[in-house]
C-alpha cells in the first residue's frame, strides 16, 4: 500500500470484494461499495502551484511538427504557422507553463539554428530520435509566439549541458532577456522581437545521468554549480534554476545533489545562501508509468486487459511513495522546503503500436484518464514540496492532451482530466480523511479511491475523486467540516471499458457528464461510477 501525502490524507484499508476474472473479460459490475470522506474545509494548507499543471514539448515524432507547427502556408488554419485548433484546446485547459525544447533533444540543440528567415535555417539531424531531419522552423521566436497565443503560459527553457557549454547557454539567455539597446537584444529585435522575454524557469540540462551526458551525480553537481554561476535573466525577475534530479527511485542522486549543489558553498557558512535563496529553485524528478516495471516491455497501449490496467495503476500509485522518499531526503538538507520538486517528465508510456516506435505516438484510453487523475491528486497532496509537474508530452507524444492526424485534431481523456482539475491551480490544499475499500486484482492491492481537495480564493471547495476500481461503483458519504455550502455540483468522466479509446472519426465518448449529488447541511452524498474521474464543486 502506498503512503498518504504529507500526512494530510489517511487511507483506511477496507476489505476488497471485487469479482476477479482473467484475460480480456471484465468482471460483471458488482454492487456499489460504501466509502466516506471528511474534508476539513477550514484548514487551508499549502498553495497548489498552477505549474503542477505544466506541459512538456520536445522535438520528437509529430509533437512539434504537425502537432503545433504547420507553417504559415498550410491549409490547416494557423496563426503565423501555429495551428489554431491546438492553441484553442490548450487555452481551454489554462496551460500555465511549457517546458521546451526537450528532453534528450535539448542536449543536442543549438538555439542559433532556430533563428532568422526560416528558408535559411540549417536542416539539422535529430540525433536523439532516429536521426530524423530537423528543419529548425520552430525555434525560440516560434515557441514564444506559441506561448503568447495560448495565453498565460510561461516558458521553461531547457538549456544544453550535454553537448553545449556555459557560454552557449548564457548567450541564449542574453538573446532572450537582454534589453534591446544591447547587442544580443538588438539581434533579437532585428529578428522581430524588441522587448525582452521573461524566462522564469531554466532547466540546467536534462537527464544528465543518461542521454544528457552520462554523468555521475558528483560530476553533474559540479556542472550545475558552474552553470548556475552564469545563467540569469538580463531583465525582469531572477531566473529560477531547475537542476536535473533523479530517474525514478535513484535516491542517492537526490542525496548528492542536495548535499553538493543546493548551496553556493559546500560548507554551511553564513554565506551559504545568497539572499536566503538556494542555488537551485527546484530539483527535477522523471517518472513514467507503464504496465509493470520493465522498460523493454511496457505493455499494450490499446486492447489491454484488466491485468494491464491494474499493473499500470500500481506503477502510477507508486508516485506517492516516490515523492515522499525524495522529499524526506530533501527535508534533511532543506527543512524549510525552499527547493521544489519539479516532476518535469511524467505520464503513461506504453509500447507504441501505430506509428514508428521512435515517434512515441500513443492511442489514448480511459486508463490514461484514471492515471492522470490519480497522479495529479498525488502531486496536489504533496503541494508543500511539488511545485511543478510537466506531463510528457503535450501533443502526439506519449500521454498527450491533444492528438492530430493531418488536419484533424481530437482532445484526449487526459485533456478532459486537466480541464476538470484546472480549478486546483493556485488554490489551497485541504486535508481529507478517506475510508474506502481497496481495489484488488490478483496479488495487487491498491487504494480504490484517490482524492485531493482545495479551496479557491472565492471560498469554493473542489474535490477531485478517482474511483480506480473498474468493477464497482462507490457510494460516497462526505462530511464537509468547518464551512457551510449553498450549492454542490459534479461532473464525471468515464467510458464503457477500461480500454475505450479516442478516435478521429467518432464523437468523443469522454466528455464529462453531470452527476447527481445530495447536499444536506454538512453532508454530501454521491455515487462514483466504476473507473471514473469526478470533480465536485461546492460554493458557499
Ligand atoms: O519524453 C521522452 C523522453 O523521455 C525524453 O526526451 C527524455 O528526457 C526521457 O527519457
């Protein structure tokens, strides 16, 4: 069993009684099971940072080219080459932040290749992803334009540590952020952008333990310190540096980075912090969900059975323990929790079946929605330490929010979950006690109900509830302690089967529907269908 987040959420194990069948056949839906919650609506905790709902875009497969960039001459409706259907979909879920240009791609990228007239840009090689040709038509200006078209989204620029240099990364920062009356600013202005851009987040490399440089933790800690001495914003607020963190459960990496790279000096002298700020704003964590724990056999993306469903949920549920353990190491070095965990790559990554495996295009099913709902609840519950997360990847790659096929576009079940959950952005986490039966399949026992709750600036309380069990509904009784509410409403996403998928040629089966709720005094009742994700909104 995984641990509850921050001690705020206590799970009380119940007896599981689902009917279990092997293979593709699902158990007949059993009778609803009772479950209960107690939400302390008057005990607001840490802010759920909007950037937990961040995104990741890499030059990979059809993620950038076709997924975002179609070029100004395309018959696909676009603004300055950026497709409008994708922009509209992303605007609706209020994307707060996008990490770019990679991923592994970032450590082979030179920012200068993406500048100037597009017809003159070099045709490069995407060495990280099957040596595909890279037109460089989507560069810094196009990325910033894309963010602007979406609305509020901030850039998170991943600089090249693996094959680049401190000078190259610093030059990029100068180009993006220096005033127009300096040489780098004037060059930017000549390319069409006079005002400096704000670059709030800089990723100092990517997966430097692997594709980003094959470094040891000690080597990278030294490299991070070196880069950190030079990387800055040349106008606007101070840049927040994100150091490369662990791959999954590499707790030793976290220990070394916190011990050797957090402070200006290795010794805890009075000068250890400058302006009381650690050298790194955040330490990243990369964790992908698939069926089982073998990267060479991640399980089917479509047409999977309940064993494939539960295996993936088990790995997704491990996110809770993973964050708790990395956070405990960070607490030793940084008890005031100044350094954030930035889960800047997460998502469900199964074996690709349709496109070339290297393109990492995946069909999208109800299982993805359940994984997204549960993972986001876990991040919310760790809001005291997790202050950024970036799902991999926004369009056409791994667990996408949007899929395109030529001129067609669909939003995925994961998009609907982000749409439901956007109400948590910048709201205050609320403590919740949960009593619910486990979901049991074979040897696997998981918490059957995943929850997070928050209170927004207007006093509205939002609960996001995932019933993981594909075989039983939950009859949920909730006590709303500490405040009175006049109205309650709920929207719920499910589909006929765990592997129901989104297609380009049929109506979207995942559009959330209104769910009946009963609000009486401080009691709220509702029935959560099996394998569903629900948002409840309570207004004072
Ligand atoms: O998201 C796909 C790849 O996964 C990224 O390029 C890399 O950082 C990670 O291994």
